[in-house]
C-alpha cells in the first residue's frame, strides 16, 4: 500500500496505513499479511549486493536516491520490524522508527546514543519507575546527570530557569501524562525551549517525549515540535499483555544514531515480536477508544464516591483551568489510565486492591484486560517516599488501567472493591 491514494493524492489515515502500508504481498507469495521472518541471516543475490548492503549498514557511503537498504542480519534489520517501524513513523508523522526489545531498551539506548559525559537531562517528574532508576542510578555512572522538575502547567518555565543556571543541558525529557499522577506538561512549550537552547550550539538540545499513555492515537508530540517520540510498545501498541517491546520515532539523523547503537548493543526486538506488533497495531484505534470510553465512566464514578479523596484523570480537570486548556490543546482524548487516592492510606488501599475480581492486581498497563496496582510500593518502589509525596503519589494512591471488558462489570467490581462488606 502506498501512503497516498491515487484518487487526488489524499494521504491515508493511520488506521488504514496500519493494515497495509510498507508491505508488498508479491514479495511473500501473495500473502495478505506479512509472514513471520524467523531467520537470523539473509542470502545475497550477489557478492556486489552484499558489499553495497554493508556499506549502507555501516555508514560507509550515503544512500543513493530511491535505494532501499538490503537485508543482512536480523540484528541489523528484519522485514517484520521494518514494516512496523514505517507504520509507526507514519502514525507519529515522523521520518523513521526503531524497534527495541523493551520500553526501557528504547529509553536507555536513546540516552547512551545521544548523551555524553558531562551532559545533563532536565526531566519532568514523576516518570516510570524504570526510567527513574536509569536516570538516578545508571546514567550517573557515565557522567550524565538528571535534574527533575515536577510535571505540571509550569514545567517548561522551570526548565528554562534551570537551563540558564546549568551548563551542559542536552536533553529535555518528558513523560506526559505523568505516571502515575496524570499531570500534563506543555510539549510545544518545552520543544520551543529546546530550539532556543540549541541556537549557537554545536550539539542540538533534544526534546524527547515518552508518549506511552496516550499515543499514538490521542497525542502526537512530533506535531507539537518534539524531536523523539518514545513508547513502551508493551502497553497500548502491543495491547494484549503478551509481548515486551519499545519503539522510538523521529527524524532520520537522530534515528540513524539510535539504530547504529541498537545494532551494536543488541537491543532490538526479535522478529516474532515485530510480527505481533504488526498484528496489534491494526486494532490499536478500536481498543484505545473502547478503553477510553470505559475509563471516562469509571472516573466519574470515582469522583462521586465518598471514600475517594481525589481522582487524576483528564476529563475531571477544573473547568476553565490552565490544565484543562492544555489538555484540549495537546490531546484528542483522555486515554484509559486513572489514579485515585482513597481514605486510610496503604492499609485501605491494599484492602481495596485485594477485593477486585474483574480488575487484575498486576503492574503494566494498556492491555485489553483491566489492571490495578499500588504505585508507592510497586512500580515506583525505588523512588524515595518523600519524593513521591511531593509529586502527589501517596500511600493511598491506586493506579488503574482500564480495559475493554463490559462497563457494567467494571463498575460493579469497582464499587465492590471500594465498599467493604
């Protein structure tokens, strides 16, 4: 399938591209769906082909106009991954994608490829627990420091102030909405700051956005000026809690660096994972819209419940507030992640978690099944409690990932968990 229709040249929507773009059935015996290319290596038609393929793979020459990089070895390239990467880039409106063995492989490879000793990251907070551990415990061993800025309407202002005080700011890293507080950061404002900071510098200041919670359907950071869009593809993109993967999309110059590091570090996904991601991408829009519809109803139920102190969900932002204006400007939907605080702290939160029967008590998110967990003692257990409290992650906070089950069953289960017998 081409990217545009022959009738008038109109570009296809992502939901359509996800079913056919970047795949030619004639190359696979006419199979309507891409086969699984379970092979470690690929046969060359000639020795000259092998030479030319390796020249491109190792950057020994520039690609000729219209030249397609040849297949060499599945650590370097594989049809299942390449098709998925092109479809993800089309969805994000970016030039290129790179698939990784996990979301953390995507983030860590990005940092190691683009940052050097002495560089600094300004990161919104909170972020996913694994990302926090990378920033606080792994990257400092390589001379890379991270300064955290609370996520919210003024994050970009504070980042700008810090950038004036610090030397070596090289990356502005955002997770928006934040995990698990759902606090939002103005992507366009941070991206503008990154461009301002890049002026006159030999090395560009990169704006990278973890878009796992809302993307690629409800939020498109690249259209707001972000350089890199990062996902744990394990979540909504995979969508069935049966694979581990990550993906980054962005401009060709940056992605070439990431892909080079990925090949040598071996952090790319396996071919079968790529095939499963292609399967899942086809239904992403349907799943995320159903999950979001269920989540809206549950968020309202929680907001009206006497045992619930507060609910963090985009549709419940105060009317006319700057936060609501940012949400409406930046997002096309609220997603399906809810966090809420109940009375009684950890003890009552645990009691409620143990009473769920439809919701599964498990970490992760974005699957077809509904999940609940306790951020302070589970996904964010490595973050100091005082730091968590400062950003609204309390002992009574529960994170909920809403699935596609029947809404009446989810409502009944939630009421049962919150109402002790």
